[in-house]
C-alpha cells in the first residue's frame, strides 16, 4: 500500500489516496488531448483505493469510452482541475491524474497508448511499451510498472 497526496490547481480540494499503484501510462487519444489541453493525458492506476478528500464535493462528468464503457471524471468545482477518472466496472482501478500529485519527480510512464493519434512532434521513449490504440490487455503495463519499481 502506498499513500499519495495531491490537490487541484487552486488548492480548494486536497486528497489522500491509499492503495497499490498498478501502472502509469500516457494516453495520446484525442479525448485525452482535449481533456488535458495538451498533447496527451496521463493515468496513474491505483488498485483498491481508499480516497480521503478535503474541500468542496467534487463535480463529475461521465462519458462513453471508445470501448463502450462509461468513464467518470471527477474534478474541482472551483478551478475545474481533473483529479480522477474511473471506468464503471467492478474492481476498476482509480486513475489519478498524476500532475495533481504533490510530488511528481519520480513518475515515469511505462507505456504510451493511442500512439496512432499522438502529436507528430512528441518523441516517445523507445524502452516504453507502445500501442497504436487501446492495449488488448493491460497486464503488460502492470508488469512493466512492477519491473521498474523493482529496479528503483
């Protein structure tokens, strides 16, 4: 179990998440580009999360993913910073938007997904896993994260 601390951009919402980090990846799909207002979004998956919040209740928005699942994004109602995503299925990991963490220095994505729609100027680490769309199975991303953690 790890403990992660973070906040929204304006500081109105602070969070603590207890759980097991499963993986960290960058997504280059056009939805993540739009949501992040950048070239890609990032996802830090936490299994069995226990979330503690301080500040106003989070606002949420649910959309349908390309695979047909519902995904809910939760964000600060004051500044709009996206903090979490979670797909609606039993046992789904919590996806923390890792740029909201208090300490991001050691975070390095082990994979890049939806590279078919990545911006042409983005250079990917050749050692990272790469998928043109959604990976058929996320197990290799979890294995890569654990291998990276073991080496650290």
